[in-house]
């Protein structure tokens, strides 16, 4: 599948012209993992030996293969013409060539050699194997030693004992090494030791300094801490004091207030007690407890007597009046009376006075406690005590209404 | 060095010596040499031979070696005054401290080993003259006072020499030692009265006793001193 570029007639229609365009081989062995939808061309491959496109034999007398791509139409026409002409010529030649007549029925033409000497026409080409061999390369032999001819004189000598060896000379290099090395080595070592010692010393000094400073720092820290503590304590103290002050102030205020509040407690207590009668004058109490009830009782009795008297009087009067009424009615039947009510009043008044006189007499007989003068003789009906006691004031009308004692 | 080795040549070498590889070096030699060299570098003696003699004799006897612990940069005044430095005093202390009383001759010997001038030793000893034997702590105190000008700087030096704390740390020594040295030195000083000394020591003792287990460090009295100076308006 080679492409032959046309040498004689290059028509650069593009950059290249091809007999057959190059195209990628479609190998069965996949080079990449997947082929991305490669167009499935029909696989063209075959033995190159049997490829018609491969030129065999003489290449100098061949027609150049016309380029199939973009052939010039004129050129194309000319080529066609040439082809037709060639074809025509060949036909013409065929026509003119004398040929042997066609074989008779049942016979066949056969090609025969008619030369003097028969030539064997064989398909198989006679091959003969020829061999040739060379010897292996031999190494170049070494050049023979060049031994110049002997020249000069021979001389001999003898070494005696002690002549070869001179101690001082021999020992010198050793000494140099010994002494030199010793000095060098010791110098180095001394320097190294010095350096180490110096480092140590510096370290120690630094440690010292650091220790001192640490001590100082610690001291300061201690101091600071103590100050803080002191401050704390003082503050605590102050707070406590303030608190106490507050409390005291509050207490004082409360006390003052309580005092003010309770200032008139005692007088009020005593006042209320006195009002409620807890402080009493014994004689007064005595009077109140003892005398006054008795007095009341006596007054009650007196009034009762009064009442009884009055009731009795009333009854008397009533009887009398009724008798008189009956009498008068009896009389009236006989003679009509005119001044009934006036008489009644006068009689009542008279009867009252009569009654009161009777009462007074009765009362004198009763035992009396003379706190005040009892005026037994009075015209109008009066209570034995003065006019002070209003309770005991009784009107005539009231008395008359009490029918019962 | 080569002198020693030349003498070696006289000693019989094996008869058939042909090459340098046959020369035998004693195996301890490099080590000894190295230690010696390091000691020399550290100590920086002005007379190397003198010092080396002292070094090797001390080494052979098994005594403490006259070697400084740390390299000391030479002080500018070293040539003018006693030539004594703290390191050198420390060496002396290391060598002689185990004896309470030191023979004067031995002290002189050690002094010489350190390549210090003898007049200076006499100068120091003049402050508290002795005949034959000297109490070591007293001499140390004198040496310290020679190092530092004032009493307090001398005490500082003494602390740093005598302490067992690592260098640069708080140089602490027991309070008794401190008070001994202090009393001795202030006794020699005509300006200070005994009462002052006792008072000072008492103050220090109070601060030290309860907190630091009886060890007093440089910071305790050095700062103390400043405060005191301010207080006394000196």
C-alpha cells in the first residue's frame, strides 16, 4: 500500500498528489483502549508481492502512472485519445499480422521449437548454490623486541657493612612525622579542649545569670502576690465595715421609727385600758358595782310600787267610775246628765291626788336610803330623787296606760 | 629532643640494619610526647626546659603535674608584677594543697618550676614573714591578694580557685574556709578593724546558712560589698 508520487508530471493541485491517498492503517491490534467510533473501513491488506500497484521489472521504460487526483480535463482527454489510438493501432496490427489458419476440426495448434538445437523451456529456473569462505582474522603478531647492540663498559663494586644505612638520615623523616604530628595533634586537641571548656564556662555563666534572674523574678512574683493578697484582705475588711455601717444605720433607723411608732403606744394602751375600765377607782367601782345596782333595784321597786299603786288606783278609779257610771246611768235613765267628761277629769285629778297621798303614805313605811332628801309631800307626782334622772321621768299619760304593774 | 636521640645512636643498634623501616619506636613514646606537648601548650612556660624538668620529675614521682587546666591569655601586667596568675596559683594549690604546712624550700622549688621570678616570691612572703614552714592556706590567701588589689577581689579569686563548681558557675566554697581567709587577710590589712570584719562575716553567715547549705558563692559577698559601699558612702 505504497503511494507513488508522480515524478514527471507533478500537478500540485494541493500540496501533494497521490496515486493513492495515504490512509491510516486499520490494525487489528488496538493501540488505544477503545476506538471512538472509528469508521469501519473494510480492511485492505494483502501480500505485497502480489500487489498490482508494485512495479516489477524494468522501471526505466514504464509509463508513469497518471495521477488520478484532479486530472486536468484536457490532459484526461488527451490520455483517452492516446488510449484509443493505441487500441486502434493494436487492432490494426492484429489485422495485418499474418496468422496461421485455424486448426481443422479435431486438431489443435501446438507450439513447437524449430531451431537446430532444442532449448529446454522450463518454468523452474535452474539454481546452483555457490559457496565461498574466508579464514578467520589472525591477530597481528607482536613486534619483536628491539635489542640494540651492546655498548659501554661493565663496572662492578662491593658494599660493606654499615655503609648503606645512616641512622640520622633515616630517622629524620620519622622524627619529622613523630614530632610534627605530635605537636600538630596536641595543638588541635588543646584547642578543641579549650573550646569545649570555654563553651562549658559560658553555659555555666549563663546558668548562673539565669538562676539569679529567676530568683529575682520569683521574689518579685512573691511580692506581687503578697500585695495582691493584702489588697484583697483590705478590700474585704472595707466591705465588711461598710456592711456593718449599713446595718447599724438601718438598725438605728428602724429603732427610731419603732420608737416613734410606739411612742404613743403606752398612752393609747393606757388610755384604752382606762377607757375599757381596767383602771378603776375602787370606790367608784364599788359604787358602780354595788351601790348603783342596788339603787336601781330600789328604784325599780319603788317604781313598781308606784305602778302597782297606780294600777290599783286605776282599778279603784275604774270601779268607782263604773259604779258611778252605773249609778249615773241609772240616774240618767231617770235624768239625762250634761257634764259627764268634765266631771270625770276633775274626779280623776282628785282621785289622783288622793291616790298619790295614799302612795306617799305607803312609801314612808318602806325602808329608805337617804342619799337625797326624799320630798314625800308634793303636789304633783314626782319621783323620790330629783329631776336629774330623766329615765325615771314618767308622764301621767304613760302611767295611765300601764294597766299592769 | 635530637640530643636524646643522638645518645641513642651510641646505644647498640642491631647489626644488620638496612632500611628505615627497621627503626623501632617504643609504643608509649607518642602518647607521652603528646601529653607533654599539650601540657606545654597549655601552660606556656617562659623557660621550657626548666618547666619540662619539673614536669617529668613530678610525672615520675606521680605527683600532681604543674599544668594549667585551661589556657590562660597572658595578662599585660604579668611582666611587671609578681608574674603570678590565677592559673599558676591554681597549679600551686593543686600541687601543695594536700599538705597543710608547706616546707619553704619545696615551695621555692615549685615556684621555680613555674618559671616565676624568685624575688616576687619573697615579696609575697614579706607580707607575712615566716621562717621555715608556711601554712598553705595563708600563702594562698597572700597569693590571692597579690592577684587582686582589694580585699574583696582577693576573696573572689580565692573563691574561684578553691571552688569545686564548674567554671563559670557559682564559685562556692564552704563558709569556714571563706571566713578563715577573710579574717586572715583583713587581719593583715591595717585599715580594717576587727569589729568590721566580724560584723561583715556575721551578716554573710545569716544569708548563707539557711539557704545555701553553708556554701558561699561569689555573688553573695560581691554584691553585698557594693551595697555596703553605697551604704557607707565610701
